[in-house]
C-alpha cells in the first residue's frame, strides 16, 4: 500500500472547505459591511472569522501534511481539521489582542509557539498509540 492510498482523499477536505469558507467569509462580509461594532456583531465577527479562516486553512494544511509528513505518521482527516481549526483560533486571538491594542510581535510569536507545541504533543500522542491493523498477520 503506497502513501497516496493511506493519506485521506482531498474530497473529504473539499466539502468542509467550501462550506466553512462560504459561511465564514460570506457572513463576515455581511457583519463588517452591514452592522455597527456593538456586542453581538463583535462576537459574530469572531465566530465567523473562525469558520472562514478554518475553511481557508483546510487545503493549505492538507497540502503541507501531504508534502511533508513521513509515511509512518500520516494524519487522519480529524487531525487535518484540528490543525486548520488551530489557525482559526490563532487568528481570533490575534484579532482580539489587536482590538485591545495589546498585540506585539513577541506576544504573537509566543501564542504561535504555544499552539505549535500543543499540536506537536497531540501528534506525538497519536503516533504513540497502538493500532492492531499496523501489525503484520501470520496467515
């Protein structure tokens, strides 16, 4: 079984990419152009930007994992969605900190490094789990 047969097909990523991207960016466009920055539109901005950035990040995360993952640690579809969701969360954190005028380059790098370490730890835990279909069978 070669690498492309083990890697999740792009069709599993394409539909969520379209739905999340369209809902997030379409709703974000409406919130930015049609509302005043009161409490509800501000929370809608954060929610819809999470959806939009996650949708946009899905094909990027898919390509980076397809290109740079080793054949013994291929990610699942859930892992790809989780990594794209991290991008949406980072974007929201940076937008929120910029809204309060607290964001600095150092703080942004620290946030990115923290999320990177957390995702790296989660990937190590996933790789360390035993799966019965990984062992050869004696027939």
